[in-house]
């Protein structure tokens, strides 16, 4: 049997406000936004931090929702719930939060995403703003409806370097993890 008290202690120690693993749907996202809004309303947070937090939360979760990949055809992973993703919201301090997401992506897309994230990581605030404007004016919408602005926007709004990792699962699929600090 799972030691649920041990899980409780771990979540308490790591100040986990919300954690979810499963299929990300639009209905789930709506519920998460409502839960987080009510959780933050019970705490004395400044309006600027709340606004920044929600902007980044929406962008992170929409990113997972729109870019998750199904692994149902991968024979090496038949035991996994291959369409699921994970996200957590933790309280880092009185004035900061961390949003962590993870989802499966095509390994072929992982290399391109890593390259874009590496580039974003080298930029300061002014360079990010300029890169955002250039991308906005020169990029067409992708098949998934985005223009590649999400990660740039997350980096701009958070004011911190993005923490990311790619775990190769097979030749075809990788697991992408993203961590964002909001202060």
C-alpha cells in the first residue's frame, strides 16, 4: 500500500500547492485556473504577482495542452498512460512560486525546442523583448495554432531563466520538463 502520509509530508515539505498527472483537457485547465484563483485569493498576495503568476500558468498549461504527443504507438512503453502529462505548482517563498510541467514530445521536435530554449536562455530582458517582436512579425502560425512565442513570453514575464530538461524515452519520443520561477 502507498504510504499516503509520507506523500502528504513530502508535499508539505516541498510546499506543493497543486499537483496533477493525467490527461490534460480544456475542462481540466478551466478547473485548475479556478482552483488556483481561489487558493491565491485566500492568501495575501499582491495583485502584480497574481497577474504575472496567472499569465505564466496559462501559458505553461496551454503549452502542455497544445503540444503533448501520444505515445500509444510506441511498443517499448505499453504500460504507460501515454497521453498523460504532469504539472505542479509550488510555493517557493512568501513572494515566489514555481510552475513545473512535463509532457511527451517527438524526439525530432526536442532538438529544435532545445535549440530555441538555449537561445532564449542567453538573452537579457531587452533582447527577449526584441526577439518576441521579431518572432511576432516574421512567424506564421503552426499546425497547432502557435507562432513560437510561448517560451519567449514565459521567459519575459517571469524575468528568470527557464529550467528545462529532455529525457529521451526512445528514438521517437522524449519527455520535456519545464520549470519556471515567478517572483
